[in-house]
C-alpha cells in the first residue's frame, strides 16, 4: 500500500469511529423508540467500518496511525438541538462521505484491498442514507417546517468544512497521491451538486 493510503485508511477509520460515538450518544438521548433502534444500528455499522479499515492495515502488517487532525464538521455536534436537527446533520455528512469515497475509488493504481474495502463501505452507506431520507420526507409530508432550515444550515456548514479539508489537506499536500485525490474530488464537485438540496 502507498504510504498515503495508510494515512487515509487511518483517517477514515478515525472518522468512522468518531461518527459512531456521536450516533451512539444520540441513540441514548432520544425519546423515540424507532430512532433509538435505527441510530443504535447505524452506530454499530459505523464502528464496523472503522474495524474494516483497521483490519485492512492489520492484515498487511501496517500501522493504524494516530490521527490528530480534527474533523471540523464534527466540532459542531455539540450545537445540535433535538432529533430532527441531528438527523439532518447526520444525513448531510453521510451524503458527502459517499461522494468522497466514490471519487477516491476513481484514482488509478489503488491497492486492490484498499479499493475493495472502500467499495464495501460505499454499498453499506446506502442503507444509512435511505432510512434517514425516508424519515425526513415523512416528517415533511406531515407538515414539519424545521427540516428545510436545518438542511440549509448544515448543508452550508458541511460544504465549507469539506472544501477547506480538500484544499488544505489534499490539493495543497506535498504528497503526489493526496494531490491527485484532491484534483479528482475538485473535478467531481459539479456532479455532487449539493445532494441535500433534493430534500428542500
């Protein structure tokens, strides 16, 4: 594996684990049985994805690097108020995560096991996206007026934090692999077209 792939696998593992912890905390906080069950399941899945990245590195005798860089979007989690805002916040992030991994999978010369792990995670993320989208659309159909505002708020925050990450950690990186990934992502941004806006 390329050293950049070791770094990215470690970073992806750290992000999945951090996301699982956020989901688990809210699963314990919500008063709704359905959401408690769904969030507990998704917490399990995200922690499992962290384990997949960890196993990939372990099987190759490579280190799981200590990642000190913070996910700037996750820094906003403490501001969330209630179930609906939490679900919107989560959905917006999941949409971008799938986009990012799909762009990464386009790179030439990827380690075969790295790509296999990434494609498996992409498939499993579809389930996370579908249940939240169905739930939010159901609430909108019942007349909920908060969702649109939350989508705009967290869509814009996620967009700003993600583009900052791409510029600072990928496009401007010293490593050629990371720069190539940044360029692929920048070229694919138009295809993303802020998918969260479909729920507005």
